[in-house]
C-alpha cells in the first residue's frame, strides 16, 4: 500500500481486530485507494474538514467500520447524505455483497464518490445526485435492509427521513457522538412511531484522543 507507513496500517488493523473485525488484503487495498483519492481531492476541495490521513483513519474511518459485524453480509443499503463516503464506502468494502445506493446533493462530492467507486473497482454501488426528500421512488426503492447516515442532520430531524426507508426487520445505523443517552431519550417517540427498537449500542473511545462516542443500531420490527 502506497501512502501510509507499515506501522500506521498495523496500528489501525490492531484497533479493528480488537473489535473482532478482520479485513483481507484486497479490502486493505481498496481502503488505501479510497484514502489516497480522498487526500488528493481534499487538497482541492474541502471534503472532510480534516487533512491528516491518520486523523481521517482515526476519526472517520474507524467508526464507519465499527458497525459492520452487526450488519447483514448482503441485501440492500441506503446511505443518506454520503459526503466524502463515510460510512458507506468503508461499509461497502467490508461487506462487498451489499447492494448500495448513496444519496448526495453536492455535485463535487458526487463526482468524488463516483471516482472512488471506479478506482477501487467497487461493484453494486450507485451514487444518486439529489436530496432524499426530492429523490422519487423511480430512483430508489421505498425500503432497504440497512439505512445509514452520518452528520447529515441532528438525530431528531434525521430519524424520520431515514426510518421511512428501513424495511421491516431491517436496521439503521446512527452515529451519536458523546450525547447518546440524551439523543435516545429525545427520539424515543419517533422510534416508537416507526417501530424502531434499539438493537446494539457500540460505545468506544476515539483512537488517540480518548473522546467517547457511541453508535446506535436500531432494528425495525418485522
């Protein structure tokens, strides 16, 4: 792999193994392609707000991959407000049989995502330019087995947009930062309305910082 030193990759792989996540060589190559291209584009347009590769790995890539042991290996995934590809691109790399649709309104970010998909040779993943509120059923099905979104809207506003696309028995991965308990309480009514129940809470410290974050995976009742 080209950019990162062997020590950097080793340290990151240890972080993942400690969470029960192991990637094969091809998956590491695809992640490397993704991160390299992200670094090049970040020099021209601000995709992430973070320029350091190490920080991107620790603050964006790590928690994008954390939910993968609890997501299905196949079926369908919808990512809303995909931005620079977190979490959808890392999830797709970890779960290559998932059929993914990414919704992103920003033209430059759409071009970036399509370039990454081409360079990393990812299959069964499509980027749709637009907002979820405006994209019709002709472009995306109503329901998906997995729905993800990161930093698109605060959870109370985001949840109804996402929940409407979660299939019965499907799940939604939400990234709650360090206000998990408060956010769960604030959105309890919305969860009940859409028949969503907490399935898995993944608490973890941010690598290198100790800042605590939490991912909540919700499951829709069948």
